[in-house]
C-alpha cells in the first residue's frame, strides 16, 4: 500500500516565492501540501490559499517557525498522513529530495530522517558552516546526541514519530529540540544528504536564522534546560 506523504511548509512573508515552491513540490510527486502562514504581513496566505491542491492555514500573529511547523504537523496527522515532510518556504530546499527523505521510513528502517546540507566552502557560506558546527556541538552537549545538521528544517517523520515528538519550542530552537525528542523517545533516525540552494533572496531575509538570531536560539536552548 502506498504511503500518504504530507509536506508541511511553514512560511513568513514569502509571497514572492511561495507559488514557485508549491509548484516545485507538486511537480516532484503526489503529495498533500500544507502551507502554514505564520502571521505574514504580505499576501503569502492569499497566494498559497488560491493554489489548487494546497491546504493553507494561518496564524493571526507571528509565533515563530517552530510554532508554524507544529501547526502543520498537527494538521497533517488529522488528515491521515503516513509520513510528514517539513521543508522551508523560501526555495532553498529541492523537493526532488523528498523521495530520498521518505524512503527509509517507507522501508520501515527508521522513524525520523534528517536532511543534511553539504558543509563545504562553495556549497555553503562560511558563516553558515561555522554556525552549523556550533549548533551541532551545543545540541550534543545539551541533548546528548550528535547529528550532522541539527539546524536543517528539511526532515521526514513517520506517523508514530510525528505524534510522539513534543518540543514545546515555537521559534528556531524547534529544529534542535526535535533532536532531543529523538533521543528521549529512543526514536530510530538516519541522515540523508540533501541539496541546498542559497540565493540572494533567501540569504537576505531578516527573519532567517542569521548570527543574531542564532545567538538568541542558543540562549533559548540553554534557558530551556534550566527552567
């Protein structure tokens, strides 16, 4: 029996690219697409909602990437998803990788598949390589599990994993806290290389996980361990 794959795309002020992202996902396979607009100030929600085959949801206020992702996962579970894929809405991720991300779950080999971005000069900006390594080290120190890309948002979850993971995180630390949940719940996971497309648009967005936002994320992660 073919597994039902739902693709969750959290977005914030992505009206100029969301239609292209959705069309790419539709071209990549027969997936149910859930776009969660996290309180955008532009026409992101209207654009996504006008597209055929898209389930468009909306937060009235901006709550954070983690909150939007969780809303999409809850919706996917209610819609009967067997496998849930999360990906960014700015065009960095290649929907052609969805098949590779979901395959280990289809085979019953694991509960979670983590997409890992190439960390080499020329394929990833130096500042992101450094931030990625720091994030991996902090995630390992705090949560006791080492992964190659703790900050990647391109992931796949089995129905079981999607129902048991509960991070309580609403912002960018969500991605790292999923790693904690994998460890705490003894979920089986694997890592799959993914392509990434850095553009002037995606790198220039103020809401991206830049240096300052990265520091804030680390502080929230550490604070979350203390309280």
